[in-house]
């Protein structure tokens, strides 16, 4: 829309575009129009119509006026991004080596970026369901991408947003267009949904008496909220210690002073429960996460922008909620790697939350039972203020932890792949007989992660990626979890032609089958990326589990943290070793965190809880520390290794990744990128070398790692390679990742 004429309006604006260009562009404001910093505008850039955001205004320009193009449209003249978000985007661009336009683009939900359209394209099944299911199998051999798209829409169970279809299947527009042409699918335009958030009643947070540790934490944080000063607190509380109740009580103080708040959680599966708890105490909660439709998310965003909602709850991107008078930011489970964005801009929500707190004089609370080494180190050095909750709230007690050495299992079981040990089976039988609930955790989806030839030992690998394909038994297909490629199970080995392939290892699908076979009377459900494809599946399964309609819940890391079910008395960690030997310096830390978090799901009510950790490495320090609930001993030992090897928190990392169809080109461009770093003090360069996964989607991957041991060396390194993406070509992409969460 265009605002009313304003004779005092500035003549020129600076516009940031969502392009990897480290500069802004000058455009003229037509007479009578008005644009202010934070407005979205449409402009012409090299013959293309692009959306951008106004970052500054001026009455004059040094450029020849005849060469300055006018803006074509002010898209939202009556609303604008708050100045605090503009400043946050500037700092994010400087910290993570992206353009201001890319940083600003991250602050807007998809609906806000569109040109006022109110209809969202969806795909739905047009053919009869039986015919559509048959077509999935008929298309699989010759038209695999079409088969994948059709199956995904079928599994979704209703009209599926077109953007989600493309993202989930890793396909272009061609497959769905062909399916529509042949009458199997149809494209439908669905209007924006304007419904308000209605939280589930069963997720309400009952108010309870605080213990002395909780009360001390609330009082300390509330004092800073009252003072209106920025301070970062690290709330280190054991699992079940009542961190959420602390957040809620502090939020009462925030709202009593007319201020707003943002609450970030790491997983979509945690959002319904978290939203329910906050909405039961406060009437003005808005939810922002990727599980919502674009339209619903845009509606929530507008409520916050207009001041109709004052509390934003959601995953990583909720950090950019346009709330007014921000007083509090909570990062729950601050250690979670999902707070790190894996595409440009590659920001970390925890670090940017602290920056936003500084900009708006808001209090920041980082909560975790297993803080990262970086966070606990800053707390011990006084950069953060440490608050501890050393005991469980209410009647909850820390569970008894049993470590089951899988090397002691019968040889036959080990050869076939141990799924459930004898100890875990006995305990499951006891709990199910007592009508208690059981949680089984395995951070690996599919049926079997490797399909192996027993004669020559060759595994079935993806043709496009240098990884093994995972066998999905229910689907009857081998799937690459990197590029989504699928294929049928081979009858013979492609290398030696021997018949019969061996299923090596265990995934959640195989675990589910084993539990159902052993306990046929139990009601079993599975939560992983395969079973949660349908919209609303998270909420339905968790609600059914809370109502005790499910006896055994099997899942990946989406069930490992934050969930509170008082009738869970047994938690089984099926394989503690899954992520232990990943070639990443954080492998031990992540293993400890996951084991500690999933163990915390047991014994959260009046009933005592037990945890069984199955492992082939019971003496590993991460496993042993988790078994003993000993966070301090793990931190001490892990810090020793990090200091010896020069990894965070003793250094700051920069990772540069090159991806090209030609391995020589990827290697050569990285050799060029490393040159400016040679000879700079207080830093170490590792590589260039092939990435751990050397090929993905037919592109070869090379990377290098820069360790910066001083803040000044980090700044020098960023100055040397901050525009490293400019080295990229049409055939090779260069990516800069500051503080990478993974080196894969």
C-alpha cells in the first residue's frame, strides 16, 4: 500500500536486498510518498522486481539524480520493523559474514515477504486414494521424484503447502506439475487462516509452591527486570527442577510492568506443551514455529507487531518476534544445536538473543540441565550470572540409572544387532504389568542404517552422496537421508553378485517392530521424522501419551527433552553409542547431553523412575558421567581435551565450505580462500581437506577450519574472509559458517 502524501517526506532511501551483496542501494521516493526505516518496498534491480527493506532515509544523495531509480511500491506503509530489529540485523550481518539484506530477510515470516497475496498454493490428492497409492509404486523405478512427491502428499493427509512439498522431497516444480497434468494431484489456493491460538487444556501449567532455590532464582531475575537493565542469567537446573515455573513467575513480573517477552524452545515437539503452559497463565501468547502454515504464522506475527499479543513462544525464528517494550528473553534448553541456523544467515539464536537483550535493555535467561561448555565457562567467569536448581521440584526424584553392557549379551543377539537387552526387557515387562508408561529413545530413524553384503562386506551407498542408504522396511525402500534419493532393495550385491543382503544396525522402525513382537498387548507409538510427516502429528501423539492411550513411546531426539509425563517410570536408551564416535569435536558433549536429558524424562511425578542405558562402551567418560548424573566431572574432563586440541571454548571457529561438481574446482577455490589467512597471528588453519561427507547431491565438498584464539584474531580472520562467498562461481558455492555447530 502507499501512505498518504507527506510533503516533508525524504527524497531518497537506502534499501537492503536479500542478496549476498555487502552493501545497500539508493532509490528515490516518488513525490507524495512516504517511506521510513523498517518499511518493506518493491524495487527494480538489474531488471528484476525484488522486495527489500528500507534501512535509512535522506533528503539528498551524492549520486546523479537521473541515475537513481524510484521505488515501485511501499508494501506496508502503516507498519514497519521496529528499530531494535533493524539494529539486531546489522549486528547479525557483521558477526556472521552475511549481507544486511540476508539478515533482515531472516527476521520476516514468509507471509510478510509476499506482495500482499492472501492465497497460499497447496497440493492435494485428486485421484482416488487406491489409485494414487498404486501410482506411487508404479512411478518409483522410472520417475522416482514423482513417486516421492505423490507419497509425501498422501502421507500428509490433506492439502499440503507447496513450499513444504518441495522442501521435504528435495525436488523442483517439474514432478508435481506432471502429477497434476496426469490427474493424480491438483494445485489448490487456500486462503490465509486467521484463527487464534487455542492451547490444549491438558497442557496447562498448574501453579505450585516454589522451593527455596526456585524462589531465589525468581527474585534475582525479577530484580533486574524491575531495574530495566540488561543481564544474562544461566539457569542451571537438574531435569525436573521446575525451570518452566521459574520462567512463568518471572514473566508475571514482566507483564505486571507492561513489558513483553520472547520464549524460545529448540524443538517443534516442545512447542505445544510450552505454549499450553504459558497460555494457561497469560491471555496474550502468540506462537511462531515452522510447523504452522505460512498464513497462520503470519497471523501470529501481525498480532505481535500490532501489540495484540505480548508474549511470543516458538522455535529459533521467534527470536525476531516484533514485540514492543521487550523485557525478557528465555532460551530453554540453551545447549541445543537446533538454535543454530544451517542456512544463510547462519546465526545462533542464543548469541543473537543476548545481543537483542543488550539493544533493548532486556533480561536474558538461558536454561538447561546440561549447559554448553561455552555457557558454563562464561558463567564461571562472571560474564553470565549463574543460578542453580540442584533438586527436583515437588514430589519428583532423580531416577535410578542402570548401565547395561551390551558386550555381555548372547553372541547371537550381538550378531543380529541387539535391540532390547535382557535387563531392559524384564524391566519393561514389570512396568507394563503395573500399568506404567515406558519411553524408548534411539536417535536413528529407519529400520536399519546399513544394508550390507555378508560375502564381500560392501554396503549399499547413495549414487549421489558418499553415505550409506538407510533401509526403511515399512516403505520397502532404501533412502538417502542427505538427498532424499530412494531405490528398491537389491536382490543381489552389486559388487560380488552374492544373493541376500544383511540388515546391519537398529533404527526406530526396527525397534518398534521388536517391541510389538515382544509385547503384543502394549499400545506402541513412534515419533520420528517419518511418522510425524502429517500436520498436527506431534500434538496428537503427545496428547494421547499424556492421556495414557499409549503404553510405549519410541522416538528420536524429539522426545529426549522438555517433555513432562508423570507416569513414565522407565526410560530405555537403546544405543548410547550412536553419536559417540561421530568425527566432530562436540560428539562427547552431545552424547552426554542427550543421555542426561532423556534420563530426565523418568520419575518426574510421585512414582520412582529407572533409566536403562544400553552401550558397548560403558567406560567412556561421557556415558559414565551421564550414568552418575555428574555434570561437573564431565565438564572438567571435556575441558581438558578441548584445551589440549584448541577447540571452543578456548578458540572461536570459522568454517569455510566449498561445493562443486568438480572436486578439483572445490579444492582450488578453497586454496585461494586460505591465502589471506596465512601468517595472521593467534590463529590456526586446518585444511583445506575433503569434508567428512565428501559428496552430497553429486557435489564434491571440501572445507577448512580456522581456529581463532583471541577476539582480535577473530576480527582479523573475518576481515580477511568475510566476503569469501565472492570467491564462489556459477559452478562452485562457497559458504562461511561462524561458530559451526557441526563439522559434517
